[in-house]
C-alpha cells in the first residue's frame, strides 16, 4: 500500500518568557504510555500553512496565537508516521 501524503501545519506556542505549550495524550490501547505532541492538523482546501497555524490552536484548545515569520516557510519537509484508526 502506498502512503497517503497530507499537508499539515504544526504549532509550538512559546510565551515571552520562553515557556512552550505541548499537548499530552495517549493511545487508548496503551493508557499508561502517554506522550507529548504539537498542536496542528491538516490544511484545509486552499489554506496556507500560516493560516492553518493560526486556526489549529483556536480549534483544538481555544487559544488565539500570533504568528511569527518563518525563515523559510516553504522548506520541504516530510515526516513518516504509522497511523491506525482506534475506536475508544
């Protein structure tokens, strides 16, 4: 099976004092193995990374964030992850 590619935006909110906000979660099949992850998700049709990076924190945790310019926002990057549907 060939991989499905998805355009996503990930956000790491940082306060003026340098504190970072990450989310904590776990696989329901392994509740004793929590992990940390960044806010983010797939880009909507016609959306750019900056807009998704502003939308996602508000949708996921109700926080409005200000964006900062990236040195090279179009830098190609690819990450592979095995994802399985899990029904709690």
